C-alpha cells in the first residue's frame, strides 16, 4: 500500500506548465543493483554506481523491499556512525525503530519520514521494532543520503520527525495523480521537511494511464525512481520499471505517464519518487558512513569514531554493538 492515500479530487491541483516550458529529456535510465546492508537485508541501490555528479546533491538511494518478512526475519542496521551529510528515511510499510548516541530516538511508521542531519557526527541504530520482528509483515522503505556543503559538515546533529499526517498532499492537474510533498517546493506548494541543501522530495502515485506534467526548478537536477509499477518519462516516452532510475537533462518541467496496466500484485498505481536539488559541486571524499571533502577529513572521522568523539553507546544498548564496525564497510 502507498503510505498515505487521499481522494485526489478534493486536493489542491498543480497547474500545468506554460506551453513554452521545456520538458526535460531523459539523460539515462539506470537499473538499481542489489546490495546487502546492516544485519543482512537486501536493498536496491540505483546510486552510487553512476556518475555521482548527476546525482549531486544526493549521495545514495537505498530501496528497502517491498518484502514480506516471516516471523524472526526482519533486519535492520545496528549501531554505526555517520558524519558530513543527512540521511532521510521514508517508510511506506512496516516500521523502523531509531536510537542514537545523544539519547534521541523514535518509531518511524507507515507514511512517516525521519530526517537526520548527521553533521559533525553521531552514532545510531535503525532496526525493525521487536514486535514487528516477532510477527513479520510487509516492509517497504527508502533511505536517501543528502550531502552537506563544506560550510555545514560540522553543523550539530539534528532531527526532523515528519509524521504521515504532516506531508503536503496535492493532485496533478486532472486529479489522476496523488502527490505527497515530503520536503522542498513543488509548484507553489511546500513540504514540511526543512533542508540545509535546497531539494524537492515528492512521492507520486499515478493512476493507470494518467499523466503528470509539472514545473521543476531549472537549477535543480531531476531524478525519478520507480518504487513499484511501470510507466514512461520524458518527451521521448522512455519506459521505466520498478527498481529503475531516470536521470533527466536540463529544462523547466517533468513529464511522466503511468502504463495503462499495472501488473504487480495488489496495487493499482505507479509509485514514483521525484527527487532533485541544487548541486553542491564540491570535491567528495567518502568512505562507508563518512562523506567529507578531503581524504584527511575521512581519516580524522575514523580517528574520532574510534576515540568515541562521534558519541558512545550506553551499556544497556550493547546487544546491537557488534555490527558497529561492520557498518564501516557500508
Ligand atoms: Mn545509518
């Protein structure tokens, strides 16, 4: 199930772009590769793997599920550090429990987003809650990494918990698509997420055969990732299926069309994430959970982590501690 549903006929509608708007052509379509993360759960990862300058200001996109876990099967990412960027976790089905070395934490459930600015550094764990592990169930989520510019890499850690009910809901010009604006601007509307780096983050559900044509900031890059279903994008109607990412070229507007038939089980729409932002265009040095500007800063991050300067996990949290160092391989 898409995280939040609504009757699109009652929602504010996006205006169609003016006739002179340039619809962005598709630069490339990338099929996500599969990767094992944390305690051993499989993600689909469209990037990194491509030319990262195309994704700038984004660093990584992990698509978790959709997967039907049996009892005892659900997994997550135990204690590990981050520095120099933001992790944005959007949950569609199931739940994640979050804890961090500052004592913060919370439960992330269907339709909610957690925006964590790691900034100068933090340790955290992201795990399905015990009750969910025990019972099993449908699990589906996305984690996006947003880079921070050099001037903000040392900003103190910060959270935004964006509840399912906080998301800005809109519809396309004819009501055929439901749009959930999680962060940034979309048309004349704004999402609840406050971002250090200007970005837009939208989850769209297009009814079979419907079209979404919308303005998109010309100075942002533009990516469309398919969570489920299939359709076509761009003026050239390029097909994109589940697990594929379309990277758009320059222009002012995006055009998407859902296929007339959506064959996947139990769903009726085409589920697409639209993401874009203002490129940072700075050198990137990355290793595992650290993303800085220079190799020296990466070495410093390792030293700081090992010295406990990114935070220390309390003794009662130790059951999850063993994977902290494994996470450095991520
Ligand atoms: Mn993490």
